[in-house]
């Protein structure tokens, strides 16, 4: 697989939540997330983004994988303290998904109890996390200035993500 590039049309489409938007303060969102995890017992919990990951871990949520770039709102932040079995590092340019990123996230999810630290941009890697997670998993990412998005991984959601990925341009 070549590097996939975000198109302007797809950029607009991806501004809409890919799942259930939970609005509210950080603590309210974490409370809702904890409730969903207790009620649904997802196969895996994967957090994408520094703010979401940091606040969830601080509130006692134990994800299987976090994907971070040590940046929040385009500002550098200190690395997240996360007791994990494995740490993966990858480079992924903003607005793209590299094949190496895809492979690394696949491995991190398979191993579990992992952190993926991205040099570049991690936003589009949410698509990879959804595509590579087992059915019944819960992917969580932030929706700036609104709250968090909960994506329940189902066959339909995987098909939707595959169609979005097909809309991306391939680099040569």
C-alpha cells in the first residue's frame, strides 16, 4: 500500500463525527466513557489523541492502545504517563496515512497494552484504528471544542471506513 493523502472533499467530510458525539466538559465526557465501557465491555478500547488519552487515563480508564503525537491544538505537550507493555514510534505526515503507520497500528492493536507515538499527525490514524480493531472495539477521539467521539467497531463501520479510505489519493 502506498501513502494515502487526504483530499479537500474528504477533509470536509471528516469534520463530522464518525460515531456518537458526547458533548461536555472533560470530566463529563470521561464519566460517559466509563459508563459505556462498563455497560458494553468493548473488545478493545483505543484512544486517539493526546488530550483524550491523558484525561481518560487520569480518570482511571485503562485503554488497550493509545495513539498520540505529544501535541494538543498544535502545541507541544509533555508525553503521557502510560504504563504499557510496548511502545511504538512512527512517522506520519499531516493529512496522510503511510503504509508503515498502518502496519504499526495493526501490530500495536494485536499486541495490546501499547502506546503509539507519532511524529507528524495522528488525526487520520483514527481511520486505521477503526479498520484494524476487532469487532466490538471502542475507538475514542476528541472533537475539538465539543467533546469526544465514540466509534463502535461493527462490520458496517468497517465498510464505511474502507469506503472513506478509497476516497483518499495515493502518492506515487
